C-alpha cells in the first residue's frame, strides 16, 4: 500500500491540496481547491483545516509550497561549505532576493546535486525566499497535521464499540507506563492525552480531582 502524503500549495488567490501516494506508480487519492480571494488571511488556516476534515483527507504528513509575487528563488553553484558557512551565504543571498519594501522574509535551501568541474567539487543549490507574513500568517503545517490526526483519532474512537474502547484504554495505559519507565516523557504525555480522549468517549465528562484538574489516569 502506498504511503500517502499531502501536497499543499499557497498562491495569492487559492490553496491547492492534493493527496497522493507512490507504490509501483503515482496515485492521486484526493484533491481540493480553496478560493481564498474573499477570505481574511487570519482565517485561511481554519478554512484549510475544515476542508481537510470535510473532504476526507487521510494523510498524516504534508509538504507545503508557496507561490506568487512574494516568493523568489535562485539557483546557486557553490563549493562544499560547512553548515555555518552555508547559513551565512544563504542568509546573504536571501537578502539580495527579497523584493524592495519587504519587511521580513523566510528562506530555505536544498542541495540538488553535486558535480565536479576541473577536479573541484561543487554543489548546485536551490534557494527559495518568501515573505514571513505569507507563510506564518496563513499556515502552520505542523499544527494542521496535528489537528488532522486528532480529528481522525476522534472519528475512530466514535466508531468503536464499548468492548473495543475498553481494550484500547488498557493498551494505552500500558504504553503510558512503559514510556514513563523508559523516561520517554513526551511519548508518555501523548499516550496520556489519547487516553483522556478515549475515557471521555467511554465515560462521558471526566471527573475532576481536588485541584479542579481533569483526572485521566
């Protein structure tokens, strides 16, 4: 079965979403286009979340691209550099790319290939810049993927029988304790949160402890 991946492209007027997977061949499972011309930029992430859930997108990982007048790119050829040197050069080149009057930009780069000329190794590098407001103001990819995962988990729990829920609760309690014993506190917290969601579905509103906090264990 092909692993699914979300491709999300931001343009000035639209958000384009495609869900695809690659096994023996590329396969498109789902797609959508959101018209954002009359949408407040602050609400675009909310609209994206809504579309992902309503249209049934299932992928848990995403790649994001931005295009339009506020993005620029440049192909560079450079000798091998240390991480510190590369950061300095990319930062300098990104300032050259930034359109006049741009308040602040974000930049990223990728080494496309390494070639050799006259016995000297050189890297071909793609540098991309975009306005910070365009990227951060409308989309937080990590948050969207987290919210999509949470919605999928919630839907799965809602479809479970009481017997299945009880079994899932026991498994999550075991996982939480094992992670805690192994000092994997972040994983233990994730299991605790999933356990709390399950118990809420199973028992209804959770009881509160003496400090007014929800009891999940």
